[in-house]
């Protein structure tokens, strides 16, 4: 019995937890360093926004997460229709007809360039329409330098030596 309890604690519980499907649609935004909060006290509404990764990479997916709650109770606002628009002032991309059943939802977006981007959220719930605005900063990324580190230099020298050896062997065969 002693070993059975140890088995459950150290093996079964972690494995079961890892096997559960993770849906971003059903998750709160937790411990995010880039979390932003928009409040509408007169409507008793709070919208939390965050994105992952915390430093978006150009031409790679970034998950934009939203959590819509009652400002006083912290309970989710359900059954809403959302529209997310991402712009940098020059380009505009819209995600339309996002149905939220529990107040949490996310969209995946690829930022095409660096700089500050504005994320606009329109949320329709019953007879109310709310508009919230958030910002995402995409840092400038320099292309990698192929001779940046020591291993790349060693590989380059190895290739040069291989080419020299092949050239010498071909010249001797003549």
C-alpha cells in the first residue's frame, strides 16, 4: 500500500495532468509579464489581455489572449461575439465572428514587422458593445550572423580543409 500511494503521487497524477488537453479557450491569463487590463466600471466589465511569447518574433505565431470578466465578482462574461483587429497604422488584419462561451479566448497572429502594434477588441454581449485597445511591441530582430559563435567558425574551417583535400586528391589523379 505504501508503494501504491507513492506511485499515485509521483507517477499517475503528473502523467494524467500532462495528458489532459489544454485549450487556450478555457484558460485564464495567469502570471503574464505583459498583461494589460482594460476596465469599464460603469458597465462592471474588465478585459485582461496578454500575448505569448512575451517578445513576439516577426513572421512567427504570437497568441493574443483575452479574458473577459465581471469587474466586481471576477466571474466570466459568457456568450459573446468578438472581433479582434491588429494594426500598426499601415496594415490591418481582422479576426471576425469569434464566439466566446466563457469569456476566455485567443487568436494566433503573425506580426509582419517590428514596432508597436495596436490590438483592438470589439465585444458584443446581449445589448452591449464594448471596444478595448491594447498594445503589443515587437522588437527589431537582426538576422543571425553565420560566423557568430565558435562552432560555426570550426565548421567553416572544416569545410575549407575538406575542399582543399578534395582538390589535392583530384590534382594528383591527373
